[in-house]
C-alpha cells in the first residue's frame, strides 16, 4: 500500500474514498493487533497528505477514512482528529440522505446516484466510523444510531431462505434488485459488526435481535464455503470464480465474532477461518500484492454480471487480507500467552 500507484483506481492510497479508506482502516487494525507503532506514524503522515481532500464530497463512501481518526486522537491527543470526527458524525446523523426505512442511503463519490438504495457496504464504510466516534466522545446517541443502522441493514438485506445477505435493497421497488448473494457484501457486515459492537456496547447494550440476526448470518456463511476454503464471488454459485477479498472478510469476521462472544467458540468456525486463510495465502505475491480480488462492484443488473467483474489488485483486497492475517497472529499470540 505504500508504493506509488498514483492514478490507479484500485491501488492509489492518496485519495479520500472508500478504497483507500479500507486500506487505512486495515493499517490501523494491523498496527494495533501486532503492536507496530510505525503503522500509526504512517497513518498520521497519510492524513497530513490527504486531509484537504476530505471535504470534497459528503457521501457515505467518503466517510470510510475517518474511521481511523478516533484511534489517532487517543494516541496523540491532537484535537483536530476529534473535531473532524465529530463533524463527520454530525453530518451522518443529521444530514446524510436516508431511505424511507431510515437506512443511510448508499452514496458514492462518482457522479452517479443510487436513490433509495441500501447496500451492505454502508455498514463498514460509515457505520463503523460512527461507532468509533461514539466511543471516543461517549455519545449514546451516536452509539444507538450505529446499532440501529446495523439492524436496519440486517433486516432489509437478509435472504430468509439461505440466511445470508443480498447485496442491496431498493426501497422504491421493494425488492433486492438482481438479488445477488454477493460474497463481499456479506463480508463487509461479517467484518464490521464485531468492530461496531465492541465500540458501542460499553455505552448501550445491543438489541437482542441484532445479535440473533448476526449470529444467524455467520452460521449461514460457513455453509457456503467451498471445499477449497474460499467463497465464490456469488456465494450460491459455486461455478463462479473464487474471490479473495470477500473470503478474507468473512474469515476475519468469524475470528472477531468468536473473540467477541457473538458466536460460540466452536471448532467448525475456527476451522472455516483457518481454511480460508490457508486458501488465500497462495494469492499473496512475494511483494505483498493480493490477487483474486474482484473490482469495484455496484449492484449489478443480473446475478450473472457478477461473474464478469474483472479481477485486479485493490486496496480493499489488500486491507481485508491484512486484517485477517493480523487478527490470526494476534489470536495465536493470545493462545500462547
């Protein structure tokens, strides 16, 4: 992530959007999990280089990089991190577009609108930030809204037949559009919810329904893992290509959910995460580049279109794999201790 990829959409770290946002969130996770202070120094320098870009667009996807601000405020005491985080949180709770169900409407930095659409991605890109800001300032209103958004997304996106999530929901047409059980959509919520509840539950308890729905999701996801340890890019289409970023996010979610008590610590969950990590490892090149990552994916016009999304390296692919590796190392260290 530190190489110069200027102008390359998937790997250009010096932008203010969800792609580098996931990259810096993962760098923070790595630094905290394995005790690497140089990761925090890198993030401070990254913000110094890019903070002028932060106000260019008030959209859900552009919130993602702010998720590192609360940790840097605690580390440095620099009030600017706190002030910027609160400013972005106030925009989210007071001004961000919402659907008729009160979900944050998914909005992007590109010149395109997804009116009245709810996407799973929003939970990781914006709600995680809101939860971390709630913990930073001790604000129960932020914490309650973060938990409420998770629950709304779980309700609207759940496929009651399989237990997993659809990519998106259209509030106007009252349907899941192409109705794709897209693996990375599920990964954003699998990975995001344990992090969100870790921040908010010291302030307010999570609704039982939220915990039950999330546990049901994780149970269902394990059933769609393929024999090789990965998930197909659309999880109920085993003939579609295997996808590393979504697989890493689900495996990370399994580890974090067990650690946080959201699902029981059972061999089947641990083995599923371990199998995914083992299967992902061959996709990591000598220079650290992660292969097998599907490109940027809006809700596609058909399920079949997901299998045609091109594969190329991206910062969110790098990030989700880094989070899985770091969490696996951290938990192994805890077991040895």
